[in-house]
C-alpha cells in the first residue's frame, strides 16, 4: 500500500537486537523473520523502491542475512553496539549506513563541543567514499535538546561536505 501511495523508499522498523545481540536466536530469526523481510525487499525492489532496515543493537550474528535480503541501507548503528566504520568497511559496497550520532547521552546531555566531536567521529568513520547518511543513533526523542540537534546539523553541513577535507 505504501508503494502504491508513492513513497520514495520503505523504512522497515522493528528491532532485532539489543546491545548484546539478537533478541532471538539466529536460527529462529532465519526461520520465522527472515523470509518475511526477504519478501518485502523483493517486492519493493521489483517496483523500484529501496528498503532501509531499522534495528537497534548488535546485529553482527544476523547481519549477513539482513544484508543478503538486498536492503539498500541500515539504520541507526548504535554506538557501543556496532562500530559504524566496521559495518561500512564490510558492507559499504552493498548498502549505505546511517545514523550513529549518540542520542542516548550526547544529544540529550552533551555540550555543543560534545555534539560537534561526536558528529566528526561518525563522519570520519563512515563518510569517506560516500554511502553514509548522518543521523542520530535512533530517534530524536523527548530528552534530546533541540539546540544539540541544530548543532548536529550545522556541524554536518560544515564538516561533512563532499569531498571530505
């Protein structure tokens, strides 16, 4: 229905993991969830619509399976759960990576300097060569300071312009 409505991409939610690993065993994931994700991605691709998969946590035990569905991108790559630079290095030829600016501590409680430093950390790790969309490491929830979001955007526009400095 969303494709019929004219969306430019699909963002598939539902977290598969927490910081320690998948919420269900990889075997159960492959048996019960993966076929549905594949079907959604295949239908979207058949109709020319890219799919972005959203999941928090440590996806490493099931990441190859997720990538192999043909998703276009992965978001949000939580700091402390997965290293965005590592995911970019391993899978950057197949997908784009998104997110990773810390919305647990930096965006809600950090100073302007903390935000700028975190934005640069993420850009340095994931942006070289393209294939990175800078965003928060999940959502811009109620505890996130509006001024820190503005700082994130400003620093991204200043430091993250291609070609990177």
